[in-house]
């Protein structure tokens, strides 16, 4: 497939529709630019730990830091919890704060909103990937009801956790000045509850989803060709792809590696009752934030391609079925294996109304 195709089938440019899409693309780019200007100040604020220190812990002096580092702290600086030997003011905590505020927070913000701006720019220049051939009206089952339900549940939880996580990192610089301490206190308390309780549910469901999809995401030789051809953007020929193409498999394995690391570090933070030390919790927080911000940035590309960026992609995850033209252009190897299972729209409607089985019977290539 050639993702750079922005004309109607036959090479005829779109007129009215093209103008409307052009206006929408311009508005998206303008919005991305405005957001980038607004969040620049937020990134600067996050990169200045001393600015936060003036409100977070205003009483710490250079002499107190000297006492902490030399081990001269008295009982007033000690943690009073059972068997704790930590100083309430400690060098490791300052190191964690510097890493989080100087590096993780600002660069994470740049990654997320930079990705959003790049996607908007790509859409403005390249446009949506339309089907090159007309739809046939013959449909192929791609996703069963169970897998669609699991996907949408995991996707919804991912979005909620991404929003609440970014609120925990950046919210005090945005919502507190806008709404004041009263509203901000309620907002951050609710955000913490949502994030802490939904996180473990997301982790369990993500593992179930990954296990259910692993057979379709085993790397194959043609996936390397898919990447060399930029998913079809380089050259005029369609690139081979099985049930999942190279990009989808890359996203899968990111979730199976970085995603699992984010889940594991989240459990360390969520359940501090297994004798984790403060240093362990601090490093778990850094790992959790870096992994989660990275996945959030990359997920924007996955969301774009699966919705606005590719004609027919979203239909597969909402109805379960895709047109055979879409299957042939985007997943030709899979299409060759299941093309004898095509159904008319009437047959699909009858099957759904009768509650018939929708499980595919043909094997899948990956």
C-alpha cells in the first residue's frame, strides 16, 4: 500500500471534499502550534526544580543539605516510621526530583505534544490514506466480538491512565492556576484514586490481550521488507502483510516489553507493603513515567492510523468486518488465506441478527 496516495481512484483530484479536508488540516496544524506555544512554558517550569522547591519545601537551606549529606542530622530530620532509617530530607530524594523535573517531565511533554504536532503536519501534507480501488461490498471478519470488547476496554483504560498520569505530572502548572487550590485539591485527589485503582485492572487486561494476539504478531521476514518500504510510502507497490503488518507488530511488542515494565513499576508504586525501600520506589517512579510517556506519544500514531488516517481501518474494530478491498490493499497475505470466506452485507446483517458464530475458521498469516 502507498500511504502517500491523496487522490481519488484513477488519479482524479478531489475538489469540494479536498477543499474541506484542506481547511480541516490547516485548523489542526494551527491548533497544534497554539498548543505547542502554551506548553512550552509548562516544559520550562518543569525543568526548573528550584522553582518548584520554593513551594514544595521552602525551608531547606544549604546548611541543612550539608548536614544531611554528612550524616549529622538529628531526630527532627528522621522518618518516625517503624524501623525506618531514612532522613526526611535526603540526597536520594533530591536526585530523584532533579531527574523527574529536569529530564522526565519536560522531555516527556515534548515527546507527547511533538508527536501530536507531527501527526497533524503529516495529515495536512499527505492526507488520509484512501482505498485505491472501489469497495466491493463483500466483507471479511477481522475481529470477533470478544476481542473487540477486550481491545476497547484496554484502550479506554489506557487513555484514562494517560490523562490522569499527565495530570499528576503537569496538572499543578495548568489546573491549579486556572481553578484555584480548592478545585485543584479535589481534582488531584480524584486523579490519584482513578490512576491507582484502574492501573492494576489495565495491567491484567493488557496481559490477557497480549496473550490472545501473540500468534498474529510473531515477526516474519516480510515484516522487515515492510519497514524498509516505510509501510508502503517508499515505492509504488503494495508491501506484503499478514493479519498484522510490521507497524502493528512493532506496537504489539512495545506493549509486551515497555508496557509490561510500566505495569510492573506501577505495581511497585501501588502496593508499597512488600518492604520496598524509598530508593526502590523512586526508581520505580522514574521507570514508570519514562515508559508511560513514551507509550503515550507512540500511541497517538497508532490511534491516528486506526481512525482518521486510514479509510476502513476503524470499521474493523467497531463492526468486526472489513471490506475485501481494504484487506487486499493492506493485508494481502491474510486476504489470500481467507478470501473464500467473504460475505455480503446482507449475510453479515443476517448473521448478527440471528446471533450466529462470528469466529473465523481459516488460519491466519502473520
